[in-house]
């Protein structure tokens, strides 16, 4: 047995919260009977569930770790025919969506899934899974600038949260800096480095929490193991 709202969410029709709203609104039937109580359980093996008169069935949840290459869009399609991350996972036997996004010229770790609840946990501002980036930036980044990155940078949308920053190496009037963020604002890494006078030349996300790109070549992906998904959910919820 499973909760009706989870059954609807597992069909891919709506998030669990939206599923509860559909139930409360009298738009869901089980075996032809309208259900308006959220806590109802159903048997996936024999109960017939319909939403707005359309029968639904749960679909298998898929969780992928993609190594996004530069020049590939973090979207499901492009009117100009450019390559997207969805093109790279066509053989995954499921329609999946990117969890957040990486800029066109940014490469690295990007999760993809068909689980709406999981996606919300990963990208919602109140959940804090650390994201690790390596950025080649112009000039020589000094100790004070690293400390500024750690304490927070004032951007047009407010101060950034404290971060981890370390200098990896320098050469040819440029620096490689590793930055670990606990929030996810739009183009945040690039804006932070621009604010300290070191524009980004190349950017790569190398880790998300405990997940890394080890064994995953650019343009390739692997499926997350069940225990990895569970660990990510626990990290996001702080449990």
C-alpha cells in the first residue's frame, strides 16, 4: 500500500504537494470513487487511479549524474537546434529533466531526474547541499581576496553566504580557485569573482555534496545508486 498523493507524484503528473491539492479539490478518483481526503492509501497492484478523468500509473524514478560538456544547454530543448543535456541521455529509457542548470560555457556535474520532489529538494533555497566548483580566473588571486570569498561578497541581490575557497595553482597571469558554495544564486560563481576583480575564464562544477565526476567522462552519465539518492535527500533535509 502507498499514499495516494505519492502514487500521483510517482506517475510524474505532479509534485506530491500538488497531488495533495488535486485530491483536496475532488479531482482524483480511485476505482471510480472521488477521493477528497489526502491521507488515503491505495494498492498500486489493483487500484485504478484517475486525475481529471485520466487514468495514471506510477513510473520508475530515474536519477542520473551527467558530466555536462561546455557548449551544451541545460534545458530540454532549443528552438535554434543547439545541443541540450537531454540529447546526451536519450538512451536512459526515461524522460528526465535537469536539476537546476549550468551556463552554456560551464561544464561539470549536473543531476537529471524525473522525480519532481527530489528536484525541489536539490534546488530549493532553504536546502543546502554544498556545490564545489573549480574556476580559472584572470590575474593572481591573493590571500585577502580568498578571505573575502570565504566571508561573503556583496552582490546586487545581497551578501553571499560564507563559502570555502582555496587557491589550487597559478600560472600565466591566471589562477585556479576551488570554491564551495552552500547556496545557489543565478551565475553566482561568476558574479563573485567579477566582484573581486578576477573574471572567470573557465568554470567547472566538480562535486555536489559527496558526488563527484570520478569515472564519468564529459558528455557521459551514470545512474545514481539508491543509497546515493537517500544520502542526498537526507543531506537536503538535514537529517
